[in-house]
C-alpha cells in the first residue's frame, strides 16, 4: 500500500519536473546543437564551400582532440540546469513542496532523474544526427568517432550535473550555485598549480614528477574527460604540451559513473538536512561570511608565506600563523563593519 502511494507520488513529481523545465531542456538542445547541428543545416540551405564534405568541418572541430565551443556550452548548460532545478526553486515552489507528504529524497531524486534523462535525450539527438548525416553524405569524420565522443561526453555531463545538483543542495540561489560549482570543479587544477609552484620554489621539481601530478589532475578535473583522442598535459607555464593521455574508455566511463552516483548520494544526504528557511544566504549551512573568511585568508596566507619563506619548513610555519592571523583580522573587520551599521550582521 505504502509502496503504491510512494510510486504515485514519484510519478507526480517526475511529471511536475518535466512540465516545469522542458522548455529549458529545449533551449539547452538549441544552444548545444548550434555548432554540430545548426551550422551543417545552414550549409545545406545556402550551399557555401567548394568541397563535398565542407558541411562537416564544424562537426570535425567538435570531435577533434581537446575542448570545443560546443563542449564548453554543454558544460555551462548542465551546471545552470542543475542550479535552476534545485537552487532556483528556493523561496518559492520548493518550500511548498517539502511541506507536502512527499519526502525530500523523492524530490531530489525526481529532479536528478528528469535532469539526467534530459541530458541523455539531448546528446542522443545530436549523436544520431551526426551519425545519419555522416552516413548519407560525404563527411570528414567517422561513425566510430561520433560514438566515442558521444559516450564519454554524455557520461561526463551526467557527472557534472550530479556535482552541480550536490552544490545546489546547499546553495541559496542560482548564481551562488553556479559559482560554487565552478570553483569546486576547478579545485584540482587550482590546488595542483599552487602545490607545484610552492614546491618548485624550494626544491627542483623533476619533469617526471610534474608530469605525474598533472596526469593525476586530468582524472580529477571532469571537463578533461570530454575529448576524443586524448587529453593534453601542458607544461607549468601552459606553453608547451609535454604529453597526451589516451583515453581508456571503460575505465573512464566507470570512474565518471561512480563519481556521479557518489555526488547524487551526497546531494540526497545534504538536501535532507539543510534548512530551506534561510533566505538571503549564499550557503544554507553555517555562516557564509565565516566560510568566505576562511577561504580568503587561506589564499592570502598561501601567497604571502611563499614570498617570505626561505624553506619548506618555514613556509609551513609562516602559512599557519598567517592563515590564523588574517582570518582573525577579517573576522574583526566584519565585526567592526557590523557595529558601525554598514552591513547587516
């Protein structure tokens, strides 16, 4: 009996999510499909170009090694979709929804299912268009290229959507959700860059060590998975390519799927515990000003300690002292500002 009620509630939630966001999925399809779909169609209409396969040049650019405009737009689109579907409903429909008999787990699961199916449908449509067009007309790409690109890109986008949904579960609004997702997504590159720069200041970092560190980062930075032939590993000055990673498709697909499920599980746990009544906060847990002070003081101490330290040991000592000192100074500054009435406490 209870299972039947829960099933009906889930069907209602799925229908509600689809009815509310299908226009956004159509918009995402249009913007993601500009380069691989609309550009070739425009070519067919106006017949520009002298080569028979000229219409497929834009598609070849998407399938080629490295990121393209299409893939960048797709990354932005899935992050924004997750923010709209969860963080965008705070203070409106979401507050009413949690007051009904449906559980928070059901609410976020419905959003996850509809969002994931929407992404799958978009990528399936684009992939089928590329395959059919490549079979019917002379093309500069192969069906295998499309399949490899489509599978890895789709799974990477699903993983990004799960991460964005997790961040949206503790963000207070759309913009803050997109911002924090971008920061968290880029943390592997940020931390590896800071770590290598710090060690390089006091020790000679071998090319082999730098290559290994950057190789590991390519498996932690989700957008790096969105590629066809391989991911470039750049030198520390981002000028020279020092290696290229050949994708192990079964391994990378497995990693991305496991990460997506982990992010989704964490999103459920966080969403079940976070309050929804805290309006005007960028984060729905703790105090955003305190979190911001910790993060800002961390970055300031990291740069300052690197300037004055003469060894790795002194760097660590300077860093800890400066981190604490800068944090306390920022907290004191916020108290003074609040006491003067220049900001809400």
